[in-house]
């Protein structure tokens, strides 16, 4: 009886070892999967007192990341700075919990086409007469996955225009919408 019990224990141990090996194998394929992450999405939420809504997508291309934005509820016929901010924390009603511009390489604020810029400097959205902005640009700096991934960072849309030079924020004014960049569902 004693030996039988011991055999059972050993059997259970072997099963447990087998199961943990299976877990390791799955983790391995997960990390391979990370290399195929090609699309991220940010759904905007208006800050207190604003009614901005919209979606910004990031799609990996051969030569950069395609940034596409569709935003509504903006002040008509005006420019609105928008940036990737350091934190994906949109818990504060004024949007300030997203922190400052995402700046992993410790550069000054600038425009999206400058060689030296915050990684988060996406430039301006341009609202039409209906307060609707459609934006499309190819960003050669940001990365969807990798050392300085944009995943889990925040996006902030501002009330005013980013002048692309004032430090450290482009003087773009209050935060009218915020969102978190997450993994997009791809078909
Ligand atoms: Cu900003
Ligand atoms: Zn900046």
C-alpha cells in the first residue's frame, strides 16, 4: 500500500512537471506572436466639459507606422495638437493623468517631421467646418512593439494648435480628449 501511494505521488509530480513544460511552450509561442503585432487602436474619451469622440489607429508598414485619426466634436475650422503621452492613465477628469509627452529619447518638443522630437509628437488634427478631423500620416519614429512600444501609453487631444516649437508641449492648451493605445483586433 505504501509503495502504491508513493507511485501515485510520483505520477502526480510527473504530471505537474509535464503541465509546466506545456506552459513554457505556450509562452514561447506568445513571444513569437509579439513580432506579428501590427495594429493598435485608441478610442478617445472626452474630458470633463467636452464632447470630443473618435478613434486613432496605428498600423505597422514597411517604412513606418501609419497613423489614421477620425475625430468629431472639435472646435470647427481649427487645429488641435495631439500627442502620445507617457501614461495610459485616463482616470483624471481633466486628462492630466496621462502625464507629459512620450519622450523615451529625452529630446525637445517638435513636430512629427523633425529628426529630434518627442516620440509622442504627432502634430495637429485639422477640424473642418463641422468640427470633424480626418488625419493620415506615416510616422518614421514610433514603434507599435519593441523597446519603446506605444502600447499602453496615452493619447491626448488638445483645445488649441500645437506650434511645434514651444517647450515642452507646443502650447496646445487644455486637454479635451484622452485615450489608451491598445492592441487592435485584426482579422
Ligand atoms: Cu499632448
Ligand atoms: Zn512633445
